[in-house]
């Protein structure tokens, strides 16, 4: 065999040796079922409507009540049962979609929380380094005291420095955002 023929057959051999990367069967069938569930629901609703129509048609053609009862029982109850099953299929599909939206929203909230936690952790390390010389501030009409670098009071000119005595006298509580701790004194 020539060298070109050998190199041409090698990729085919390598491809045959590797296992195929197929998706999980359970995941595939869950996807198929979730895709056809609403279709099955609407088909059942249509079949229920047809059964009720057949029952009405049969009852309307009979003058005697005794001859109407078989139509009511067979077609009427079948139509109602098919409508109930259609409602179950369509409602479960709707609920599953809502759960997916809730799960996506929860994932986004968790990602946002992780970002805030990382930002706060980065701010806490800076705070630990300057904790000894940190000045606490409060707004004149505020009910809490903050670190001077807190985002809630940053850039506000009316924020004034407070010490332990001012915190105690005014009954100020610690900010929940910056967590300043108790002032010394």
C-alpha cells in the first residue's frame, strides 16, 4: 500500500475506534415528552369535543328518553373524561414551564447574590485593614450609623462623624449594608 492510501485509511480507523458521544436517553425522552405534551392535550380536547358532539347528535335524533341514555352515557361521559385529561396535560405543561421560569429566576438571583457577596468580601478585607482608624458617620435624621466608606452615605455632605457616645445617645443601630460593628468607647 502506498503512503497516501495508508494515511487516508487512518482517520477512518480512528473514527471507528472512538465511541459516539450520544446524549443520555432519559434526557432525550424527557425532551420529546415535554415537546409533545401540549399537542397531546389539544388532541384530547378535540377528541372530547367530537365525542360530545356525537353524543348531542345521537340524543337530538331520538325522541324517546330511553334511547337517548346510551348516547349520553357513552359519548357524553367519554367527552367529559377526554376534556378532563386534556386539562391535566395542558395544566401540567403550563406548571412545568412556570417551574422552569422560577428555576431560571432563582439561578439569576443566586448569581447576583454571588456577585454581591464577592463585592462585600472585597470591601470587608479593605475594612479590616482600616478598622482601627475607621470613622463612623450618621445622617442627622437617620436611625443607623455607617462606616465612612458605606455606599449609603458616600458623597452625602450632611453625614456627620459619630462616636460611641453619640451612637448610644441617639439610639442608632448598625447599618445592615456595611456592618460597621460597635464603635469603641
